[in-house]
C-alpha cells in the first residue's frame, strides 16, 4: 500500500470540515455541496482527491442519517485514488520513526470512515475541528 500526504489536501479537508461545522447541519451542508456542483467541478478540474472527499462525505451522511433512495454519481462508486491519502502528520511520523514496527499511516487506514477509505482517503473524523 502506497501512502501519500499533501499539505494542500490537509488544508482542503480542514476548510471543508470547518465549513461543515459552521453550517451546523449535515443536510444543509450536503445541499450546498450538491447545489454548487462541487463534486463535478473538482472532478472536471482533475482534483480527484477533492471530488472523492466530497463524494465520500455525502455517502457518509447518507449512511449515518439513513437517507434512503439517494443515488449520486454512480460512476464514482468504484473510483479510487492510486495511493492512500493520509494526514501529513501521520506520513511524517512514519518517515521519522526509528521503530518501523508501528506505522501511523496504517493506523489512519484502520480507523478511517468506511465511505472515505473506499476511495483511498484515510479520514477518521470529519467533526474533529477546533
């Protein structure tokens, strides 16, 4: 399994999670994502990681709120990034660790939300923002 980290993607995720928090409602935030065509715009601009992050978030909301009958972007259901995106902190910790028996990246994958890791994004908690 190949891991990749990006400060730009970490910043993107942080901004999205802060926006979710400030919106105050999963439903309202899902409506914003869809109304503003964020998934399509990111995909069309070859920002596949961002498109799949938004898509994963919508799928996660559907599961935790039991929103039934919503089928969005079936062409993205099987889409995966070529590498597993992990937080920069985990990636850096692994690179600097002397003991290679434990890896932060593998822990991130193990604890990832299923809808995100389905697309090779190791996201553990979209609500963990200060």
